[in-house]
C-alpha cells in the first residue's frame, strides 16, 4: 500500500544557472525572481552583456542573491555565456534565457535529471503549454536545436570556452554539432513561456535582432562545415546589407 505522504529524495551535484542579458529590462526581473523563488538549489549568474537600457539598475536589486558579471561593451550571447561559465562553480551548467514566464523548480529539475540519473551529456528544454496534445508535441519537438533552455556538465563545455567568445547567437548551433545525438536528451517544459522578440522590444529592434541572430547562426554553420556554399554566401550578404541599412552598422567581412 502506497503511503499517503510519500516523498522522493533526490541528490543533486552543485548547479550553476547562467543567464545572458542584453537590454532585457522588460522581463529580466520576472525571470530572475521566478528562479530565486523556485526553491531550486543553484547558483544564479547573470551576465549583463553591455546593456544600454535599465538592465543594470534591475540587477542591482539582486545583489547578494545572484552573481552579476558586467561587460562594458556588447560581446554577443556566446561571449556572455563564456564569461558566466568562467565564473560558475557548479558541476552542471544550465543556460536560461532572460525573458521567461512561469519558470519553476520543476522546469530546472527537468533539465538536469537526464544528466544526473541518465546517460545524457546534453539536455534541451522545449517549452509547451501546461495542457498539451501529442500532435502539438510532434510539431514542436523535432527542432529544439536553438532552444535557450539547456543543460550540460561544466567539464564538457570548458574545452570550447574560447570559441564561445566569437559565436554570438550561433552558440546553440555550435553546441548541437559538438555533442553526439545519442547523448542528447529533449525534455518538455510544460507551462514555461519563452517570450519572443516581439514581446520584449520595438518592431525595429525586433527586426534588427532577428537579422543579427540569423547572420551569426549562418556564420557558425559555415565554421562547422568549413565551407561557404554559394547560396549561403549570397543569403549572408543580403542579410548583412539589410542589417547595415536599418541599424547603421557596417557590413562585417564574411571571411
């Protein structure tokens, strides 16, 4: 007979959560507060990647509760992750985006369980509605490559830390290529809401953000493959021209 108040004791190694934040004033406080209030045992590291909005002021509210690292200039997501990784003391590293709603202990636990009690080296988390259907899962799960919610053993990430510095938004594609598929677990995170750029920024900022993200992902794919097919080269040139037009930046050399 099952006891009424059964409890499962789980032993976890030290865990560090890294949040890369660039101009995340809209939802950063909600994300960090949810993490701290979740009761999940972890070290929280937020890397302010050269923000020009109120992100630094928001982070001051959490001094003493989270570890804050500050870049004086924007180094990109890969650079922010590298900084956080150098500061992390945990054996397991969780990456989380800075604009999450409904983040709870169950989500963070779900990301680390396949590492601790399974044979995974990588765990990719996919946010789904609290009540979801199998048909929805089949639609969402096949492409979790770019998810920002993921977990690794720190020792497996350290060999790549210098390369992270120049990857920008391409870091997820880079990591997906570096770990075997049979060691990659995909978990569902019911009730977690990952806000999109249209929810956190202006239309122009959203467009510039997506363009920059696409270019950095293309650059990473090129780096992984070691070649640049003509079609990808042409696409990158077009995206760079559009980005330069609307952001006032010069096109970066594709070599």
